[in-house]
């Protein structure tokens, strides 16, 4: 049996401003830093063997704060763009309300909530899953197969892709899935990588 903890980064400046963030490097807000500290407090009973994160600073800083709080700053950390947030293309940086006025609420809802319709120049959730899941299977799963306790700090849509895979969610179900910022999501996994149990800590 192995253990996996997923954390969406703490609130970023563009989360606060209701902007499409995507691959733009945006810092954490003070609230986001506090969310990361609170996540660390909830994880003090864990001993992680390794951690994975994206190449974006909001995820990296969340991970750093969590590890500082739990006193595990010397573990192996792997950073990879495969875990980056969904790329929002031409919507990146735009306020979500302003975007709805410009393109129409229905069109923006389709871009945000459909499984396989990408925004202009960007990725759909399906596209995001097609880079996240091979990375999970090739780089993260071997650590879990070795019965290691693994921490992954990433983003709303990269983690939705992973949760869809782990929990065998349908396309329809994953569209309703929302992963809150800074909330550790814990999985007990069997020797084949199947989910025994999961819960927010």
C-alpha cells in the first residue's frame, strides 16, 4: 500500500482578481501563503519520500511553504511542466467577467467547462490530461509502486485530470469537479495503484 497527497497551490494574485492564469507565472497572495501553511499543519503526521510540482512559481512556493512547516526540506523534489496548469491561450490574463461580456457567457462556459473544447490558442481539459497522465504513469507511479509516500503540488486542472484518472470519473462528472486551493487531498492506494480510500484532510 502507498500514500499520495495532492494539493492545489494556494490562492494566487490572479485567482483573487478572477483572471484566467494558465501558464503565466503569478505569485501567491498573502491568503495563498496562509493556505499553504495551513496545508502543512494538516500534514505534520506524514513523512514524504518525494515531491513533484510544476514549473510555475505559485505551485513551487506552495510546496516550499508546506515542506518548511512539516520540517521536510531535504526530500527529493521534481519539477516538470507536465504538471502545469491548463494553458488558456488567448484568455490568459483576461478577467473572467470581462471575457464573458466579450465572447458571451455561453461560449466562455463551454471553454471553461467542456471536456474537449479548447479556448483559442489553448488547451482543453482533455489536452491537459494527455500530458499529465503519461507523466504520472512514468514518473510518479513508480515511486508509489515502491510503497513511497508522495506529495504532488500542482494546479486546478492538472489535478482534476489526475483525480479523474484515479477515481475513474466520467467526462461529465469531472466537469463538476472543483479542487479548492490549499486543501490536501489524501489517497490510500493498493499495490496496483488503485484507490482504496480518499478524503480531504
